[in-house]
């Protein structure tokens, strides 16, 4: 099952079970409580409580994100697992959220901006507030496939230092 509020629903018909995909907001999921053993939040939380498709947060972004956390935990069965992926605000480079989509260089950002969250902020939401019993940070090396950027020479050129950064940095 999947839910997306973005521009990808038109791709769902290509899936094996398109009836299992829902156009829905993460703050109001169309599932009963304790439905799933596993919830995957793929780069969702930073995009909640932002102005349009930018990295500028709204004044109520924390409350909006809390509603999404509450929903993810609501649909998760007791003893279930949550896997989330998102950029870490403590990394000085944001590879995915640029001012213009045609700019290929990473965005340098401040660790004090409210768009991205740190590992500690994720831990606070899931363990301290959400009641999850465990929290583990997985290595980033090998996670990103760089599929789009592999199709052109500048993308392939920029991959090398980014892959090295992923290999060397501690994301905690």
C-alpha cells in the first residue's frame, strides 16, 4: 500500500496493484489504526509544513509535522517497524532541495534552518514522543542510486565527491 500527495499518482497505473495506492496527505492517512507491520516514510517529513515545493517552512510546520508523525504511528501495529529516509540537517550539503531544479550543485544550508531535521530530532519524535522502543541509523553508503544524474556527464562527475562524502561521514 502507498500514499502520496505529490505528482506521482499518474505513475501508479504501471504498478502491479494500482488499487493499493492512495492520493492522500500524510497528516490524514486513509487507513485504520494499527493496519501495518511496517511503515516507510521516504523523504516525507521535511516536505510537510513548507511553502509550495520549496525548503521554506511555514510558521506552523512543527504542528503539521507532528500530525504526520501521529498518523504514521497510528497506522503502525504495536511492535511494528518504521523506516524513514531523509537528508540530515547536520550535513552541510543538501543534494536534493535546490532553489531551481535545473541547478545541479548541492545547496549549502545552515544547520539551524527548520526545513531538514537532524538525527536527534527524528529520535525525539519517534522514541521520546512516539514511544518507539528502538532507533537505529543505517549507513548512507550505497543507499542513493544516482539514477537520474548517471544519464549525463556533469551528473556522473558530481557523483564521485558525493559518494566519497557518504562513505566518510558519520551521519549520526
